[in-house]
C-alpha cells in the first residue's frame, strides 16, 4: 500500500485492491455525539462550548471479503466488511456538565461487488455513561438502473 496517500482524505476511502487483513488509518470526527452535545449545550446556555480535545483517528481493517448483507435493496453476497475503531476526547461545558468525555467510535462499512457502499453502521459511546450511546445506520434502499 505504499502508493496510497492515506493523508489525502479528499481522495482516499479504501484501497483499490482489497485483501483480507489490510489495515489503514484515517482522520475522522465524532460527529454524532458532537452534534448531540452541541444541541444540548445550546439549549442550556446562550454560548455553546465544545471542542475536540484529541484528534480522532480510526484504525480500519478489512475483516472479510465474503460477507452477506441484507438491506432494503436486497441481499448481497461476497461483500467486503471494513471496521474502523478509535477513541477521542471531547471537552464540553454548559448546563450541569463541564469536563471531558472519552468517545469510542466504531464505524463498519459493507461494500458489495457491482454495487459499492451498501451499508454503514456507526456507534459512538461514552464509556463513563454520562451520555447515552448513539448509533446510526445507513442502508441502500434501492438500485436505480439507468
């Protein structure tokens, strides 16, 4: 993977040639919890205060090339399952809270042959339980052939 510039996020999503066990790292952000905290803080104070205290880097790994995935658009086989994991620290002040929150992020994508990205599941969890875990899911609903 020497020819891949993983620092150029405008171009790099995953390797062009996938092999089980491949791994790489990409910069990300805890956008689900970040937006939830911004919303809560904005409701409680007139000046929201939140910042990412430590950058979030997700360590991605291609865990399988033989996954089956079922989404509203159908059932697909021989899909690549890629899992990214990382931890960052966020600081927030407002309302009854002031302090730092560690956020564990798990981002899972399924890429299917001749389809592309078919499903994404992302969870962001504060292990201290100050904030409820947040998960979102994106699934391919239909295929439009043109």
